[in-house]
């Protein structure tokens, strides 16, 4: 949890120390204890949501036999892949104060484009392994292209991210239908199905490993690099970031590019898992991805959010789906429970914010 | 009036002459079509009716007939297959087919298409209503404009508005699924259902048919859970994996539609559960058909969307050309049951849905 929001960490100690000099000793000690509390809470960072996740895991382990099984881990982790990849990209975007509503549509478009390319060349007797690679590259490229388009429209035309990505959501969805007249594509190279369904050592499916690797890359990029620092800076105060010499436009285009690339990878993973591409892939994913990021402690106003928080948020969302079935909860009550736990997770995080603000 | 400057008569003349002239051409054209059809004998299949009957009362040429067809969604293989059937029939009759619809199953999404089509004043409307009550008002407009309306697949509550309704029987389809699944699991054990979302009539009928059949005929089979996947393959997949874990003795799953069928098949495949847990699904989209052939799904209940589409267009043509007697007010088409063992035979695989029109 060491990648807790750096923006807020920088602001707090500096502002209070100057005032503290003129205080009485009694007040000073009370201030000091408060500051200690603040530091503890701060260090805890995303721990609040982590506590919610741990609580869920404990409760489900207690009420749902088989929750701690290999099969449930596989089901839950594979289910999480799609949302994790979309939420990772969404984390960067939300930290800059933007929103990307087109992630689900980019997933659908990139998987359909890759499938159409592969199905087209399959008939011509092309080799299967190069074809599978070509499909993978197509998926990632198409996602990246839509991402760049998002970033370009947002920065150059000065249209708000909400409107731009709502527009590209529609365009990408329409393009998905156009690619194969709204139909499914099946009959893909078997190597693609191998990619989506191989399991290493019984516990780690290949898509999960790929996703975990991308999580590490994103975590490093956001918490250990200048790129990450600038992402927070732009989200905290775009004007100040610009004055500080950051090329905000270029940075934002890169951020939306990342979101698009990750959606492309997600499209590839879903297509590989089901060895087919359907226009309904990703259609209902937007809100889940955004919810996972927000549960992870990100602020929709920008400047706040972490990759670890997003990982925790995504697992909360996924564990609810599998855990509630395992606990034999009626499906209609499942919906109620999911809604309640989402609010509880964000409320727990708000408590932390309030403690920090004191 | 007769001496008005700007040629009212000139404007009117072709109008007056038009219908008469057109009627002559139409009569000739239709007579030749009828003659041609009669000459061809009884080659046309199933419910072909009007083209071989007399053309005496007809006043419309095929080329001027436009049938507006609004599917439930334009992206589901079921409706793409229906479109293929409808288009083939329209081509055969030489009439125009206007295929228009939304990409999402909802009355609010469908209504604008229906409203817009009214402005085109088609000869007949065929519609797959996305809501039994909400779609009545848009359909009423067509009835008021004296445009015949036929429903396909689903229907509306007030059937008096309709000239015909054509559907596959979802209740009996659910029963077929129950019979097949029961025989697969030896008439005893736990089964589960993966549904789409609550409140979709066709899906609920399938579930009811399935549940009633199980309750009536197979007392040793218990339905232990019903999950809703919101039309997400990924969710259906995760739910299936989890259900197998939550109910270790689970022997079968009934998937109510295409996304759930694909999710169930995929989950059974990755759990290597074929032979232990049996999946029976509705519909036969390409991926479902593949899973059936591979044995990850054991059986499919296949509807006949192509026949629904072609029959609807046929009836629309009959209504417009004055052959009301040929039109049955309620047509229920039988479902086809495909199993892994007969999935590759052409007599079954011809019922599989198509994913694009170019393939048909």
C-alpha cells in the first residue's frame, strides 16, 4: 500500500508545521497526536477497502463451503480478468480527472476486429500461430487507436471526456456490428483458445498471469515514475500542471491510449477464453470497471486513486458474483447485496478521507 | 377551378391516369407471376400459398409491395437467421423488405424504428415486439393507418390488433429441454438454470416449461438454483463454475438463451466436466453449435427463426394481395432438438443459426 496518493501526502505536513510554531505546548501535543493519527491512516491508504475485501473473504469462507477451493479461485480470478484490465486503464483516466465510458465498447470492437481478421485469413490456409499473433496485435492496436482518438478529441477539440467517450462508445459499438453485420465470429485458430484456457500448475490461468503482469507494470508506472507523478499532478490541478511545464495534452492522449491498449488486451482475453467474438462482449462492462476503480478509493474528481486500490476493488466486485452463489443466496437478493457492499466500501473510504482532512 | 393558371389539371392528370395504367401493368405482371408459379408446379415448400392461387382480386404489383420488418435486435444470430429467411422469401416473391431495428432489446429502443417506418407507409408490418404492452401503442398507429400487422417470435397482449402471429413454442421448448436433460442424468439429481434477466416473456416461458415438466414427470430431479447473467457470457461462465462448486452433486444445467449457453459450454469445457455435468441450451448460434459438436453442450433446443421470417413475409404478401383466407391467425412452429450425436448430420445442422447474411 506504499503507493498511497502522493498528492495529498505532499500537501499536509507542510501547511500545518508553519502554524504549529505559534501554538501553546498543550495544543502542540494534541496537534502532534492528531498528526500521528493522520499518518497512520495515510499509511493504511487503501487498507480500508482491503479490510472490506478481507471481511468478505472471511465471511464467505465461513458461510460458503468450497469458497477456499482451487475451482473457486479459478472461476473468480478468470472472471476478474476482463474487469481488471478495463479498470486498470480506467484508473489512469480517473486520476487525471477524466472518465472513459468507451472501455467496454473498445473491448467489443478490438475482439471483433481481431476475430474478423483471423477468420478472414483462416480460409486462405494461413499458418495458425502467426495468425493468432496477428489477431492479438490487431486487438491491441484497435484498442489503442480508439484510445488515441479519445485523447485527441478531448485535448484538441476541448470536449469533455464524458461526451467524447460517450460518442466513441457509440461509434465503437456500431463499428463492432458493422464488422460482421452484427453476427458472431467463431472458428478461430485453436492457439487462441489455448491462450485463453491454459492453466499453469492448476492454479494460474494464462490470462490471469498476463493480467497480473500488466497490473505490476501499471503499478510501477503510476507510483514509481515521472509519468505517474504527472498523472496525479494533472488530476489535482491541470492549470498548475501546465504552468509547471507539463505537456498536459500529450500526457492525456497517452493516458487514454493506455486505457485503449488495455481494453484491447481485455478484448483479446475474452475472445481467447470463449474462442469466439460476439458483439455483446463488453457491452455491460463500463459501470463495473468504473465501480471497481471508485471502490478502490479513486476520486471521480481526479488526483486520487491507486493501482492496488483498483485491484482490491475489482476483486470485491468479482468475489461478490461467485461468493453469493456459493453462499446459496437467491439471485434477486444478490443484486441487493452487491449494491449494499458497493456503498459500504466507498463509505469506508470516505471515513478515511475525513480523518485525513482534519 | 378549370381555368386556374398553374396547371392543377396538369398536376392531376397523371395522378388520375396512374392507378389505371398501373393496374393494367400489375394485372399483367401478376398474371405472369401466377402463371409462372403454376407452371413450376408445387416446387415451393411448406406454407407457400398465395403465389399459386388466382390473381383476380389483386391490385398491387410485387415490386410496389414493401414489407417493413422490425426484429427484436439486429445483432442476435436468431434474428439474423430470421432476416435471412425473410429476405429469401421477399426475393422469391419479388417484393421489397425493409429490415430495421435496434441493437438492444427494449421497447424504448425499438419504438423509434417503428415510428419512423410508419412514415414510409409500408404495405405491411412484421414486428418482433420487445414488450407485450409497451409496443401496443406504436403498433396501433399502423392499424389505424390500415396497414396489416403480423407479430413474429414474441407478441402483444391485445392480439385483436394483429392479422397473424407466428411463434415458436417456448413453453414446449422448455419441456423438451427438461425431457432431454432428465434422460441425460438418468431421471434423478440436481439441476440448475441460467436465465437472462427477469421479466422477458419468452425466457420466462422457457423456464416455466422446464420447471413444470420436471415437477410433473421427474420427481427425483430438483432445480436447486436459478441465476441471471444479464446477457453476459463472462458472467454465465463464472456462474456455471461456481454453481458446480456450490452444488457438488449438480448434474445438469439448462441455459435459457445464447449467451448463457455459450457461458455454460465454456465453463463445462474448462472444468473438464463433460459426462459429469450436462448442459442443455436454447437456440443454436454458431458458438453454441460448435460447443454441441464438441460435446461440451449435450443438447440444443433449436427454434426456426428462418421459417418464422419467411412465413411472416409470405403472410404479409397474402394480406396485401387480398388472400386473407391463406393466413392463419396463430401459427406455432415446432422446435428442433439437436444432440451431440446428431449435430453433424445435415438434417440437423441446417437448423443452426447463421451469423451473417453473406453466409446464407
